[in-house]
């Protein structure tokens, strides 16, 4: 695996929580739709079960909250999740500004 491929993997599949928070910032959604949107909007497809595991962890950390709606568990971003996403965006902006 090349250095770029490692970087790409670390910044996609290994940090799936980031993409989930970005999508939930736009609108609440259920896990299956989030999986489809990740592929459509970000160009990679995580494992089928992985988004569910990440969503459960995010909910445990109070970054997202879920509720049953029409027999589906719909997730939305919490205030704590919005704050975490702000930190991530600032981190990446700062990092990119340092790369000439």
C-alpha cells in the first residue's frame, strides 16, 4: 500500500464517524440511507455493518441521538455532535493551510 493509499484509507473508512456527522448536519437520516449517501457524496463504500456500529458508538458518546420513525431508527446530530464537527473542520482547515 502506498503512502497515499494509507492516508486515503485513514481519512475515509477509518474515520467514518466524520462523514456520518457531516451528513447528519445536513439532515436527520437512518443508517441505510447514510450508507448510500456516503458512497454517493464521498466516493467510497464502507462495510454494510460498519455504519451501524459507528452510529451506536456516536450515540453512546452523545454526538448523535436516535428515535424510531416509521419503523426506522432515525439519527440526528446533537449539540455536542455539532461542536465536535466544528473542531474537525477547524483541524482540517488548519492542516491544509500548512501544506504548501
